[in-house]
C-alpha cells in the first residue's frame, strides 16, 4: 500500500513538471556575405546544431528555414519551429502547388528524422502593412499549407502565424482591458483563432518587455527585468490581480484578448522575446549585457517555477528566446542593429543561464526511482 502511495506521488510530480513551458531559442541566419563585404560567413549548420545541443536546448525556431539547417537537426530530438518569410505569402496563397513545393523542399525530405513541430506562415505580417500589405494573403496561405500537409499524409505538424504584440493588442495595462486591434481583430485574428481551434494549433506572439519599457517611462526597469524589489508590482484594479513582472502582464493581455473573442483555451506560444546587450539607437543605455543577463535569468527562473501567469495557471506553452548569437549586422533592420544573442559572434557564451529543460529530466528520474522502489522491494 505504501509503495502504491509513493508511486502515485511520484507520478503526480511527473504530471506537474511536464506542464512547464518549453524554453527554446531562435537562430536567424546572418545576411549573406558578399565578395566585397567584410562580414564573415555564417557558421556551418552542423556547428549550429552542435552548439544548441551543448546548451541543452531542445526547441529551436528557424525564421529562415534553410533546408541544410533542418537536415542538421536530424536525429537530435530537437523540435523545430519553422517559418515562411512574408514575401512568399502571395504565391502560396494563390497556388496550392506552390505550397506543396515549399513542403517538398523544407518538410518532406527531413520529417520525421528532423522533429518539425510547427510551421508559422509569416512573421509579424501586420507590421509590414506600411511597406507591403501581406494581410490579404495570410489566411489563404495558411489553409493551403494545412491542406498540403494533409495531402502528403502529415497530420501532426500544426500551422499558424506569428503576430507582434504592438501591432495586434490594444494595451498591456491593465491586461483586463486588452483587446485585439481593429479592424484586423475581426478580419484576420478571429477567423485565424477558429482555424487554430479546429486544427489544435497555437496562437503565436512576439513579446518584448524591452520595447514596451522603452515606450513607457513610468515602467520601472526592475519590473521589466523580473527583479524582486519592494513595491515592484502593478495592480489591475478591474480584476484585483497583482503583477510582479512585465512579461506576465503582456502575456495576460494576449490571453484576455483571446478570451474576449471566445478562444481562451488555445495554447499561446511566445515566438520571440529577449533583451539586447548592445547596439541600437543612440541613448539606448538599457541595452547592455548586465540587463540582458538579468532578463534572461529572470525569465528562465520564472518559467521553470511553474506558476504560470496570474490569469492562467498553465501560462504560456512555449517561449523562444531571441536569439542564439549576435550578428555583425545586429539582426537586420527590424532589430535596429541591436545585439540579442546569448552567444557572441564567435559563438562563445555571454551569460551563465541554464536554459535546459530540467523539469522533464526530473520527471524521467521520478519514473526511474518509482521503478527501482517497486521492483527492488
């Protein structure tokens, strides 16, 4: 009887630990070097795969989805989150054969040896409206990719798209007042949420407390950096919920916006988050290595604690840190020359942050201990 009680406690522990968010990292290839450029070529794909395995990170987001990178993660048990660049959306939306062509190049040759777990059709499409409006192509492209996967007999890779917090959510505070911005909320987000619910997919969002902190001088830096200072909290007076960090506040604003539309049960994945260690525009004094390390350590500690967010016990399902390594170009125009990497350009570690999935390992250890206890007595 005692042994059964002990085993049940261990198994309950396994259940609890397995619900912790997965922590991954983004690897975006640097701009291709030209003959006249002094920019060094990117590291070979096998070196990238080896570096990520050495960091004990088991989830990788590949915005560029280079086939050689996808192949490099074969048999590594590292889950891959692929993205389709925005400029490809019009072609894929208008022609399912082109959607199949993308799948034949990026998925079919590698799956399931490479553990492709998710495909995002576009990234922050609403941000690009001023330059080129890809929004009319978003939902048709998503449907064509989904149908293409089913035609190929692949039914376990969900399809979604990635939004930016600032172009999608009306406000971060109070979270209870957040909604999806209109008219995109009704025209794009709502039908997408229905698709995600129908296909058991996830809502993907880029959350950058750094950017919100820079936009609002009333936010204390410690609140953005997960620091445990006295009076380092904000209360949502509508719900009575107290927030101790900006990440949770932004995540709950997303969850509230989804609930307003009636889709609160869809998992949320944070596709990008991070804190720059340098670069950027003049006056960005907060973009430094000390703050970047504080943010990463606080984020990882918070996710591994299993407390979720104030409005959702399970919190977000996955979080991808932006990004693996610094680039000479600082990540391109969208990141304004900032340095976001957890590794430097020469792939040496910048921070002492353990991003390994310790909870899952401890869950497996619990099963092993239960086996020894039962069968060893």
